[in-house]
C-alpha cells in the first residue's frame, strides 16, 4: 500500500460534500400520511419529478421520501457531467425505428439547456460551465471506434458535433498519446451537490413535503411503506436508481453498478499550463473500461472509472468508501493521461452506485392500472437524463389523471419499455466481474498490439452484458 493512498480522504460520501458541506437533515415521516403523489427517492429523478409536477399542478399534495438525505446516492457522488448521452438509444432505434431514437436524442440535447436554464431561474449556483463534452482516443483501435461513434452521432441529428485530429485535440487538452477526439456542445460541467441542494430547496419552496431519514421498505399500489408509517397516494413513483435492489421484491430489477472517483488537490497555474483544458470540457475516452473527468471550478481534476464494479447480492457501499487498489488504478489513469501531474496529490476518493437494467436501457414507466411509476436505469448518464425522465413522469401522471393528453415526451420510445430481470446470484456477480475483467483485458491488448484493431474480447463482453 502506498503512502499516497493512505493520505487520501476516503469516503465521506463524496468530495462534493466535503467541498460544500453536508446538509441539515430534514425531519422523518412522523406517521401514516396521505398525498396525491408520493415519490420514493430524493435524488435528481425524484426532486425533478416533484418540481415539474408541482409547477404544472400546484394543487397536488406531493410527498418525497428519502432514506438518508436528498442527494445521498448517485446525485451527490457523480462526475458532474451534464450531457446528452442516454442509455439504450441504439436498442430503441432497433425496436421502434431510427426516427424514434432521433426524437429521443433531440430531447436529450434540449435537456442540457433545460437544466442550465432552470438552475439559473431558481438561483442555484452549481458551478455550471458549458464547455461541451470531449471524448479522446489514445490508440489506433480507440480512434477507429471514435470515428465510428462520431459518424453514428451525426446520423442521430447531432450536426454540431466536431471531429478533431491529434493536433486539434492537443490544442484543447494535452492528453498524452491522444490521436483524435470528438466534441459535442451539448454538455456542461457542474457541481452536483450544489445542484441537488438547490433543487431540494426549490421543491420545498413550492410546497412539496420532503421527509428524510425515512427508508421505504416496500412499494405497492397506492402505498409506500416505511418503518415510521405508510404514505397512501393514487400515484407512487419509484425514483431509487442504484438503491432499487433494497426494496422488497426488487433485488433483481436493476443492478447497482459501482463507480469510483478521485479528486486531486488544486493544480497550480504551471500545472494547468502543462495540461491545457482551457475550455473546461467534460472529458471521456474510448476505452472499453472508460474514464470520465472534469476540471472543477476550484482548479482540481475529478476523475472516475469502474473500480470494483459490483458487490455480491446487490449490496451498496458504506458512505462512499473505496478500495485502495481502485484509488491507485484511478491515479494511474490520471498520470497516464497527464504525465506532468505525476507528483500531484489525490485529495479525495469515493464511490457510488448507478442503476443498470438487464438490457442497459434507461426507462420511464407509469402503470395506469396500479398508479405505480418509475424512472431510471441510467447506466451512469443520469445527471441530465433524470431531468428528461422527470418531465416525462409529470406528463404521464397528468395524462393518466385527465389533466392533459399525449405529449411529445410521452411518445418517446423509452416510455413503458419492459425488460427482464437480472440473473440470481452467484451468476449475477460472476457475469458482471467477468464482463469488466474482459473489457480491461481488451484495453490492455489494444495498447500492447496497436495494429490489431478493436479487440474481439470486448465483443464477447458486450454479448455477456446484453449490450449488443
């Protein structure tokens, strides 16, 4: 174990909370209650849903139930990527036609601007910088995938995307060995905790009731059951993402995939001059086991990747604590991308879980027979997708209650999509760990044998995962 790893602040939920402070926890549910809509989960999906429903229908009695505090889960631990990616788009194109998937992509493009506009309107300062998203390739195999990815995005209507060679990429950011990149303007860096805190305050100001320290143990038609009482409502909306497996009967619904991050100490002006990154784009790569990063408002690099991808039995972490080997692996990515930062101290490490459906497709659903609804399965792309999902849930509830008819959002192809459950243990654990071991092996093979193209190992992993 290296001395550098032992000096890292490990866990404590996330760097974002260490930076902005933990919130004062709201009162738990005092007993049995009733509402028009009860929302389970106080992350981005739940809070945005409450926000848009209350804005559309101020008379609705809306209650949000959160097991810890708003933003405790992925909403307060993510990489701060507000971008236009959505899980499952290609599958939706196969199922519903290309034009349906184009409409979904356009809605996601618009969602980035929607989040920025609402945050500004509500006076939420979330350190937003709209520098777009830059995805880089560092091997010939990655470059081939990058070019194919870029061309595919153009077919989904993203005409403002740009493709760069090695020189143009270096003018934006000096990633060691970068041979090309693709950039879209539909992305922004933000501070996720400041956004989730501001959104929670805005929701309460509208008159939504928020109970924290209130774990929901079971959801059934018209009932959200907690240890302190049951909230009864015609509509019960599940917005629990990676924590869905903790609900009764939901263990195999969405897999809680683990993702880990590090944040460096603030870099000096000289270090930033060596790195570049003046545009403050969010940064990703084309590896099979990919990374994601941002340049924070206070001059750090926050960088993430998979680490240990899954805990047996769909368990979740303890307040974000991360394995030392994962911290070192993320540090290795940091210094491989930016060799000039070899001596930079990693100040914080943390982990969180994201929701992964068996077919890797994000979904929004409302069962009109039971009043049960849910949204999620974002597979790590939830900062923006949660907003689109929330507006779609709003329209579905209003449509079902007779307040409105069909809308552009309720006609999107991810609405009411059905997917099978994950396999039981130990097959679930074996499959996920085998899949990511194979992805990492594919990346190593491509780096060692640059002339061989994309590794066939990755295609094997895609088939195991159900992504192809």
